[in-house]
């Protein structure tokens, strides 16, 4: 009996070694990446010498491998980002790796090898890149889920944190509006912009029902925000560009009052003043306002001065151009979220770098960037029925709806006066 076990183990080990050697499945991806980079034209000629991308170190993680490279003079990080798809396709267009750690050593070892090989052949690796003096290429063994369902665990009552998306380690990236006051959202139609706007509005209402105030400007006909218009937290609502200009004028007047109150009392912003109310201006399809000069000027003013007054801008468009996102507005909005776009130029307008044009064709897959880091995320999906369930306690009866919602160009008296609290 003992002889059989020893024989099976030895023979199994020999079989594994022979199988891995024959199928070239034992090596990690570092050599393949360097060959792909070389074949993609990233080597640099320096006289008679050829400068290549040099591997400095590699590290195995639970999720896959991380490789650090020194890039040759004459190349930039952007050159490598432009070849990200080449790397990803190259790594997936070959026999998958099988390592000894993947195998279960028992009497069925050969069967296990074949099953593991089949599993590996169906997996699709994904690549992320960053640069901190060295080029970092992370190769993930498994892709991000194509859809992540929202649930109440994403809520954090009493805060201004909103979920942006999940990473591969299942950590959730959240945008903190009390830290990064404004947010630009962009992406091609059908890839998640309206979905994330609805999630943000729902989260703000649910987490801060007494202190959140919203102005909703839906220039796609009102389809995204219509269900929110009768919530008590919604002060202004518009779905027409000309009407939206009037709404923005009213918002600017309100913002000026708040700004003067804060500054005249010696505070830098509403947070320092202990003011709990925050007003969010959410604009879906801002490109439709590009021809309305006064409206764009007000948007720029909100991006510039709104942070002190507690007026925060969420600016969303499927047409990210320099005309739609003016440079003055963009300079005052550090946080950006970009889903799939069709060109490198569009990605650069939003993120100041390429990458969003190389995202996989998956709704909700995006790049979130703030002044700290850049993250590839999958935004959680919240259904309309769930939204309705979450906001229904805050929907007012018809006779309670303020006239400003029925006629957004009419400015109503302030219903939530600014109050100062000791902090």
C-alpha cells in the first residue's frame, strides 16, 4: 500500500514536470511581456545600441503578478499605456499557466491537470499600469466582475461618501464630497453615466435626508431624474437647456448668499462653519449647455467658489471635449470618473491621460482619478425599483411640492436657512 502511494506521488510529480515543460506552462508572464513590448516597437535605438524595457523585480500576489520595469530613455509612460491592449491580448492569446500550487496531488492528478488546463483556457487576464519612476504592470488572473449589484452595505449614514466602484480585491472606492467637492463624469452612451448619477442621488438622499439639497438638470429629456423630482431634497429640477440657464441663475444667487454668510463670519468653508447642509448640482448631458454662454459661466463659478459655500457640482457628459468641459471648470474639479470613450483625445480631456479609450466593452467599467491615485473600478448597479424603494419615504405629496420645481425659473424663499453649530 505504501509502495503504491509513493509510486503514485513520484510518477505524478514526474508527469507534472514533463507536462509543464512540454506545454511551457511553468513560467510567469514577465518574459512574454518583454517580448510583447519589444515587438510593439517600444525599444529605443541609441546609435548601435538598443535600449529595452528592463525588468527590475516581480512579485506574486493573491490576484496575480506585479512587475516593475525600468523604461528606456526616450519613452514615456503614455507610450506604454498606448500598448496596454497589445499586452493584454498577448497574454491571453496563449496557453495558460499551470503552477504546482494550482494542483491537487492525489491518485487523480492527471485528471486534475486536464481539468485545470481547461479552467485556465477559459480565464481572461486583465492588465493595469501605473508609473512611479518605474513602470508597474499588474497582471490579474481573473477579470473584474462584469456587473456588481448594489445593496445597503454601500450606504454610510451621516456621511457625504458615495460609492464609485469596486476593485479586484473587493475594496470599494468611495468619493468623499467633503474632501473632493466636485466631480466630472464622462463616457460613451450606454456605459453607465446615468446609472452612476442615479446611484449618487439615491445615496445622498438616503444618507443625509435632512441635510442634502439637490438641483437636478437632466438634459436627456428627464428620463434619468424624473423619479426624483418630487423628493423633498430636490429644490430645482429642469430638463430643457434654456430653462436650465434660469435654474443655474437661481442656484448662483443662493450660492452667493451662502458664500457671504460663511466668509463674513470668518470661516473658510461650510465644514469649518459647522453648517450641515450641502447643495448638489447634478447635470446630466452638460454638452447641451455648451451654446449657452451664461450657463457655462455660472457652472465655472460654481466649480470655483462653490466649495466654500457648500455648493458641489457633478458635471456629466457623453461628449468630453474642451468646449463642453472648459479649462477653467476642469482646473477646479480634481476628481474625475470616466467610462469607455472612443478616442485617446476624449480620455485625455477627462483624465489628462489616455486609458479610458482602452477599457473593455463593459457597462460600468471605468477609471476614477483623484489627487491621490487612479483606480480601475466596476460601478455598482442599482435598479430603478430599488431606487424607488429607497427614496419613497422622501417623496412629497403633490400639494407639498415647492413652486420652484413646477416653475424652475421662479426663485422661492429659502426653506432651509443656514444655521451655525458649535463644532
